[in-house]
């Protein structure tokens, strides 16, 4: 990967900007240096983790550094951090955390990740048919888990690894999507979904327990995450896990049929799977979706770090397409860039895009949605200020239009 800084194609980076691009939030001291050995960015190194547990003891993890092109098979874990808006680091010291032993040191992880690690160790996979091959022991030796394999307190490393996440999930043997511990009716939902493989006639269940179970699974917090989009779209295969129940991604076709026939309204997971289909079609047709379109499509997704509304989609962007497009916007994740600067860069690209397409009327609506997405949780005034500042007559980037000869110089 190239150096991790935001890049704007087609000379946009040389244009003056009314906002500072330095993110002023103080970073915590790197007190994990004794655990994490440095990654070699020249060969795109990543860390993988092997985990085990001694009888009735804590979970142990051992980190291994590998050049990405020569790493062994691994499973990538997709899950929700379930973090609070006030603290988006992997695990603040709260009652919602648990201890594991990482390379011989105490290390705190969030409860949801601890449950996922227990699921992995137990391997109580109720499987059959095509899922059986995923029990191959060689797949279960190494895992990639962001909260453990990335030193989250090292800004440069975090930038670099986030920029590699698309490649990491695409290069995994498969992705294990951890929906969380079982609920009262999650087993019933899985039974209903899997039964459709052999059922030809659908019966509308109205308010039966089966429909309610599917709706509960639909409303799981996992589906709201911005990061699952590229994790699902880029993965060679996905196994959904809830408690001890597992289902292959391709089985979700039956799940969508349940949604359609049973009259259950689609939430974000339907959009995620649709994006996977769209990407396959784009490969065949040669057409690509740009970053602006992706931001629009997934602006309602959730993340604790506001800039992840953009950075969480970068793995889906065709960089060659962005470079060739007049309004191309080539970004790399950089958590030192301020929200204001990121907003400004995306809005300038959107302005060029929709002027050329004679659709400038879309700009204000997009600007409002982007501002609301980039505001920190609960800080509605921050989103309002982003929008108001950009569309204020005194700060509207008329220089951008003039530099592109989109308006006369004397205006």
C-alpha cells in the first residue's frame, strides 16, 4: 500500500481549502508497544492470531507477523465492537469488557468479541453438506481480528491496516460473521431459513413465531455496521454464526425469499447482499460504482468513528476507475484528517460529478446526508455546521468551479 494520506485526484489537492485537514483529537499513548511487533509496510505485513485455552483457564492468543502475499490460510472475523459513542477504541476499561492473555500479557476485549472467541474455540458448529469443508483444521489455525491484530493505538499502523482491509477480507479462506449470542428465537429463525432449501411451496405465516423470529434476526445490531458491507461483498465466502448455529452466505438467498414472501421489510442486510450482486454485475459489464454513490447508498449505516462512514467503503472503490473519472476521488483512510476536511473533499468531488451530469440539484441533499453521517454521535449541531459552512455564500467553493471553467471568471 502507498503512504497513508488522503489523496485527491485531478489536481484537486492543489486547490485551496477553507478548512484545516488536521484532526485535533489527541491520541492515547502507545502503551501496547511491548505486545505488538512492528509491521513491515514495504511488504504489506499483517498480523494473524492463533488462539487456545487451557482447561478452565482464560483465552490465550499469540500474534504472528506475515507478509500478506505469503501468509497461511486464515479466517477473518466480522463482528460488531458494540462500543459506546464516547469511546471508539477497542476496549475501554468498563464492566462490558473481559480479559484474555495476548502474547503473555493481560489484554481487555469487549464482551461481544469474547463471546465470539469462545464460539471459535468451542467449534460447536452444527453443520452439514457444503458447510462441512469449513471444519478443515487448517482453516482454524489462524484468524484475523481487527481489535487484536491491529495496534489501535498506533495511528500510522491503523491507517495502513484499514487501507488493507479490503484485501484482507478478500484474501481470507472465508469470513466468519458473528451475529452474537443466541436469542430466544434465533434457532427458530435459522431453522426457518434452512428449511426453505427443501420447501417448494411457501405459506404466508402472518404473525407466526417463525416470522417474528426472522424479524428479530433482521433487527440484530450486526446488520447496521458500515464495515460489514465490504466484509460481505469482498469475502470469497461467508458463514453467518449465531450461538452454535451457522449458515452459508448463499443460504441467505432463501432468507431473502423469506423476507419477500412473508412481507418482512428489508433492512440494511438486504442492501448489503444487493451490493454483492451489483459488484459481480459490474465486473462483467465493466462498469464501476464510485465512492460518492456508495456513500449515498450506505449513509444510514452505523459506526462509532464518524469518518468510517467513508473509510469503511474504500475497499469497494475501483481506484483505476476513480483516476480515469473527471470527478474522481481517490482517498485513503487517514484518521489524522479532520471531519471538516474530509467533508470538504467529498463535497468538491460531488460538485464536479453532478455539474458534469447536469444534476446539481442533488448536491444539497447529498451534502445534508453526508454531514449527518460524519457528525459525532449525539452532536447534531456539528452536522448542521458542516452543512451550513459549506453552502454559505461566503465559503461556497466558487474557486473550484472557476478552476474548471464551470462558471465565468467575473462571477
